[in-house]
C-alpha cells in the first residue's frame, strides 16, 4: 500500500511538472508573438495580415523556430507584395513543412528562395504564392522519398543480417556433422576386448 502511494505521488509530481513546463512554454510563445507583431509592423506588415498568420506563427515557435526565422521570411514575402490570403497561404505552407520535420531555418530558406525566383519571373500575388506552395510541396515529396529510401535500406540491412545468421548456422551444423563421434571408438574397443576374452577361455 505504501509503495502504491509513493508511485502515485511520484506520478502526480511528474504530471504537475509537465503541466508547469507546458504553461511556461505557452507563455514564452505568447510573448514572442507579441514581440513579433511589433517588429513585423515596423517592416510594413499590416495588423490584419499579422492577425491572419498568428496561428501558423505560434505553431512554428512551438516547433523550435526563432523570432528571426519567422520575421525574416514574413517581412521578405511582404516586401515582394504578398498580402492577405496570399501571405497567409505562404506562411501556412512554411508551417506545413516545419510540421513535416524540416528545420524552421531551412523551411524559411526554401520559401524565400521560391519567392525570389517567382518575383524574378515577374509573378505577383496569387501566382507568387502558388510558386511558394509548389516549392514546399516539392520539398515534402523529396523528404518522403528520402524517408522511404532510408526505410528500404534499413529493411535490406535487416534481411542481410538475417541471411548471414542463417548461413552461419548452416556452417556450424556442417562442422558438427563432420566431426567423428567420441562414443563409437569406445564401443568398438569394448567389443574387441570381449572377443579376446572369449578366445582365451577356449
């Protein structure tokens, strides 16, 4: 009974500590979002646009993105003329890539590069946002193909290890069968002695 109470108390403390950590992280993210609001406004991003991208910004901060990672990308997209729905879709695309496991910095680089190339091609607004989305989807496919390749390599290594083990077992069996039995010589020895005794009696 005492042991059960100790375990329950320990579990309660762990849950309490985890909840405190979650609250602290949420508070930290909220502070970062507020700071980003002011910094993005200084970069010329409207309050309406900032409000529209708050959720993906929070998601990325929770995934380990820094304020700089987000600020640089959003400000860059804004300077290239993305606003409203188009800006939101581009930031959403970046967030999807971060959720997929890409580092926030690398995701930001992909978005900025795609926006730069689209701008150089004379694309604007919806078309520019579509180019960013296309680049994100392409990167996600590359990551998926890489995951599949690693999975196949792991499976192949596992199969090779299995075959090697089977081969080793077969080799051990062959070696055991090739060794002479220790029992047989002793039996034949005994038989020889018996025959000798019989002759002596005659």
